C-alpha cells in the first residue's frame, strides 16, 4: 500500500513537473494570493505553485538539531491532512534539489539574525537565514501560504497541498515583539498557555510577558513559600459584572483557584523556546500584592489580616518597604523564578502602588530617614533599585511599568510605557531601553467596537485599525534616542475575560495588527492591504478553532 501511495505521489509529481503552474488541478496563476501577516519587507509574487507530494523531502543544512526540529514541525503540518509523510533529512550538499524544501544557514547574508529569504518556485522551496530562528520565521511564512486546512483536523485533497511561488526577503523592524497575558485575575490552563504561544509564533512574536502574580491570585508555585499557592492562589469569590460606577456590588459566591506548578512552568518555557519565544515572568512589587500578603501577612505594613482580592482595582495594602523580611522574601522568590526562566529580563511590576500605608508605617518612615530619601516616591525607587541590584548580581535585568520613573529610575531598568507614551519618551531620553505598550493602542482588554454590541470589557475603544495605525517610535525622540525603543507589546488584562474563548476574541485579530506594527517597516504598512491579507489569513485561525472577533462592525456610535 505504501508503495502504491508513493508511486501515485511520484506520478502526480511528474505530471506536476510537466504541467507546471498550468496543471489541470492547479489554481490559475492569477489566483495566487499571499495572505502573509506580518507583511514581509520585500515580496515578489511569482507565477505557479509548488505542490507537496509523498516524494517531497525537507532537507536541512546538516549537523543542526534545531533545523531538524523545524523540519519536523513543517513535515507534521503538511503530512497530517494527507495520506503521506514528507520526510525530513540532512542535505548531502549545500544545494537545493528538485521537490525539496531546503533549509540553509548562511552567516554572510545581509539580514538581521531573525531575518530570512524564502524562495518558492514550482521545482523547490529554499529558506535561507543566518540562524535557525530565521529559518523558523521563513517556515511560519510558508505556513501562512499553505491551505488553511493544514491547521485543522480534517483530511484534505492532496492535490490542493500547494503554495504559491514567491520570492521573499524579510526581517523584523523591532527586536522585541511582545504579547502579555494576565493570569492573576483569571487563571488559564497550561494547555491554553501552550496554544497562546503557538498562535504567537505564527505571527512571529518573540516575547511572552507572563503576568503571574496579582491581588486576585498568586499563580506560580514557589517551593520555599508554600502558602503562596495554598492561600494566595484562591479567592473566596469573584465580582459579578463591571466594577465601575456601582452603588452595590454582587459576588458569585464561588471559590476561584489556580496556579502553575514548577513542572508546568518548565513545560511552558521549553515549548516557548521551541517556538523562539522568550518568556518574561512578572512578579509584581510593591503593589498588586494582596495575594502574597494574604499568604504571608508579615510582609505588609499593618501585619494584616489580608484577603486575596475578590474584585478589581487598585489596593492600598502593598509590600512593606521598611521591612527587611520583604526583601528576603522577594529575593527568595526571584531566585526560584530565575531557576525556572532563562530570560534575560525579569519584570518586577512597579505600577499602581498607592503610598497610603507607607506614609503611616513606622518601619517605612524609618527606612526613608535612614536612607536619606525625600518621600515615599523615592522609597519606591529605593525598593525597585534594591531588587534590581539583586537581579543584576545574578546576570538579569529588570523591566518595570512606567511608574518606576517616579522617584528616580533604577540604573539599568527597561521601562514599559503604558500610561501613554510620556514614560517611554522620558526613559529613552535618559538612555534607558523602552517597550511601548500605551493603553490607547496596545490594550487588548479595551472594547473593539460599540460596547452596546460587545461582550463586557473594561472600557476604552481600540478597534483593529487603531492598533494597526500605531507607530511605536515617538517623534519627540532624536535618531539616537529612537534606538532605545525595543518594540511594542499587546497587553491582555483579564478582569473581564474569564474564559479562553473570550481571551481569543479579545486578542485576535488585534494581535495580527500589532504583529505587523512590530515587524514591518513603517513605510510598507497599508491598512487596506492588511485587511485583504487578513481575510485569507483568518482562515488559518478558523481552521485552528480560534475564537477571533469577525472583521467589520467595529464602529463606535455611542458617545463617550
Ligand atoms: C497596568 O496596566 N496597570 C500596567
Ligand atoms: Zn511599611
């Protein structure tokens, strides 16, 4: 049976070679479409299509396990829906052969380390890059050119397993291309996180910012402090409906729990690595820490008791900055975190930390005096700088939300600018690296259309086109200062997203638009063209069962 299959495949291939692009089962040349997102830097459509058959081989520059893994990934994708398996093998020579997909590494290419060249002709496919990561991105582009059925569960007609011929030269604009997920307000299973990463990889995101600790839940197992998950990972109930503007609040009366074991975390980090995604963990301090304080009340200024939060907002109880045991605790936690996450950066939060308790706390006031600090803002700066010093000593750098600018920026900190772009501008002018996540363009918890017609969200209005229009480099910066803008990130706060389906609804297709902001040169962006590509591209997400928001109907008619 195998022989017959391979004979048929060979016959099909020979007939394809003979008929080329005008073969009877092939779509017409004029039908070639290229639904690639983010848009490649240079893309030259060509005539004809390359057809995968049972004789197609994926061959790779020998001696590189990563290339073999990428080959297996591609083979799995194209083989699953048909009755043959595309073989993966090392190349005999550094040249492509007929009916192959050839991965080759060339460090002399005039591209950055994440760039690639993809050449599809009717005879063969070649992907060249300086690094395996570049090859991986070439494969993601190839994946988007394949029929969407490759992403689904059903079988397909092998005669349709083809890609349009094209010449692509591509590389990212920004080195940091991020997507965030808050698992504190709502917890999402490890399997959902793995899927979140898979989708990110399809759009060439390279950083996952995992917001792991919150007032409403501590979500990561820390062996030295078991109460964090025993107590801190559960809240007794959850607010029903919207938090804002109510006289009386309603709660659901249901306990809500969840956390990732260290084994879960290792699996997520390993899967991300396979997808060339760095996972940056966020351990919030000094604010958004009620779940930690509920677990270890001695870490707060008043000594508690505290309760894991059951509603949303900003809470006055934060870590005590006058207490040395706070720093011991955080250093111990960060030590375990560093063992789990190889990322160069550790995000330490820093946002929304009211100073009410510090103002009244004798220990915090004594710290201000002893350190010669001016006020509580400088005490926050002392707090963050002390943690930075600890992480720097372990070879890591911190990222903090833009509030860390107040009271003086820690010497090596990277700033995540979320309250608009001012924080980003200020940090770049001080020659600190910056990641842009301004709420008005990058907050995927905002409404995508008229709130009257949408599921409940936190507020705001961020339709697809507005995400697409975002320019991460503020014009206020000089060319020298612009270099400190590492890239942009989409933030996904989950107060009002209780299910994976709803997260996908809020993230896609806005994350497709932001992927293009991060990757494509500003001058190459074109919203009409993006929309055309998106239509075909979304068919891939549909095949994967992603609950993306359908296009259109995103006007906001309601007054603000
Ligand atoms: C934030 O949105 N509080 C960073
Ligand atoms: Zn205190």
